[in-house]
């Protein structure tokens, strides 16, 4: 009888990162709010959005949807030990202030708030004025 050779099984060893300081990028558009948590070197740890939190259509663009998106991502970040965050906010949407309030309510220490909304220095020609 021939002996059966066993294949070595892969052992899934997922290493949990211990991160105490992180960066939170909030992109608040008129239609959605995107949240990304990265470590200080820019590697994405967690991300989420109003749409991923279960909101559809016009409700995605509300401050409440932004709050729930930030809370879900913030809780995940707090689980791996994040205590201090730097917040970078981009965009003109209604989720800007709500995102900050949600981060503060989670008990995270906000060390920096920066508005990184891109502003054109006389970029391309604007669209024609809307006639209603």
C-alpha cells in the first residue's frame, strides 16, 4: 500500500496591529461621506462610508449618515488601540461637522484638525451659468 502524503496546511495567523496614533481622512461630498483611518505612514487600516453604513439615495448625504459612518469606523479603530487621531477633512458636504462630533463622542483625542479641501488657483473655465 502506498502511503498518502499530506499537504502542509496553511495556518492563518493574522497579526493584530497595535496602533496608538492614527490619521482619519473624511471626504464629505454632496452625495456621500467617506471615512478612512490610516496609520502615520499612510497605510489604510479601516474605511467606511455612509453608503456602506446602510444609507441609500438622498439619505447618504445627511449629517446623521456621516455620524454613523464615522462611528462604525472609529469603533474598529479603537479596538486596535487607537487613542490619538489627526483629522483631515476634505469637501463641502454636510457631513463635515457631524464627523468631528462623532469622533469626539467616541472618546478619541483629536490632536489636529486640518481642512485639505482643494482650492483651484484660477483653474479651468467654469461651466455656463444654469438657466432655470
